[in-house]
C-alpha cells in the first residue's frame, strides 16, 4: 500500500513539473513574440519617420527649385534693352535661355543692337548664367561668356572685336514671365558697360 502511494506521489510531481515547464515555455514564447512585435513596430515607425523626413526634404528642395526664377530645361525666349555707357547709345536685343544639367545653370545666347547716330554697333554673345538658389521669388545670378562686337561708321570704316563678358543681375518671378535687371561688362579691345533689363517668356 505504501509503495502505491509513493508511485502516485511521484506521478503527481512529474505531471506538475511537466505543466510548469509547459507554462514556462509558453511564457517564453509569448515574451519572444512580444519582443519581436515591438522590434517590428519600432522598425516600421523608424522607417516611416525616415520616409517622412525624406519626403519633407524633397518637398523643400522642390519649393526652392520651383521658386528659382528663370531655370528649367525648356527653351525660353526673351527680349532685353538698356543703355551702352561707352557708346552712349540705347540698345535692344533678344535672347534665348535653356537649362543645362544643373538646375540652376542656364545657357543664354543673345544679340544686341545699339541705335547710333553715326553708324551701327551690335554684339553677338554666348553667355552662361548661374542662378543662386532661393526660397523667395527674387533670384540673384551671375554669369560670363564670350562675345563679338561689330562697330561700323557711315564712312565705311569697320571694327570687329572679340572678348569676354561678365554679368550679374536679379530675376523677379512673375506669372509665366521672368522680368530681370542686368549689369554687363564687355572686356573687348575697348571695354563696354551695359545697363539694362528685360523679360524672359
């Protein structure tokens, strides 16, 4: 009888130990699943945060580029005018602008004709402009290029000069058009300073 009781007690202890082990295993499994869920949630939140920051940065960059007047890859046409200080003559001209690989770099070839009393003066220029990034509708820029100036007089005397152009100016973003003011120095055989402005469509 005593032997049977001992066997029964041993069986009960074994079953209890098995149940405790099962509970511990389930507890460990639940803890592992909980930790995995927390890690997954944290990773997802961090990923969403990074995406949000990247989207915000991209939006800000887009705003800067959108507000940088006169840039873009499309070919644009414009007119300009002003006054040649050394020639003491007003001038009119036309230009084209086209975006280069950089969002803020433009090619700006142009032709200008001065209205003189005793002859003609005109220039043909291959200029490049760099528009400074800006969050506003006002953009400052500077540039340089090569040019040729042709001066002829009524007595048939003619003079052709080749040189370098240095430019600076400011663009004002408009509704579909870009007005600008410009200062230009032409370093030819005889230097020339031009003050003026224009509109790019």
